[in-house]
């Protein structure tokens, strides 16, 4: 897993030119959506609200 994380961080830094290293920024990980069962459909361009304290994600119209 660390090998993939390192590859992602290198790619992210190379693509965007920034490396975010802050515990104050929530990250959504280990979620089953898209091509997994059960399939959760998230429309492209949909705004979402991520509450790290409550550990919830809410789709906003």
C-alpha cells in the first residue's frame, strides 16, 4: 500500500506542483463507489459536503 501511496503523492506533486501535508485537510478514502457493489452513483460536477468530524458526506444540489 505504501508503494501506491508514494506513487500517488509523486504524481500529485508533479501534476499540480503542490504537496499538501496538513492533518487539517480531510481525505475521503476506502470508499466503495463507481464499479463496486453496492454501486453508488455520484454525478460528475455534483457538489458534496464532507464533514470529517461527523464522518459523513452529503450531496448538495
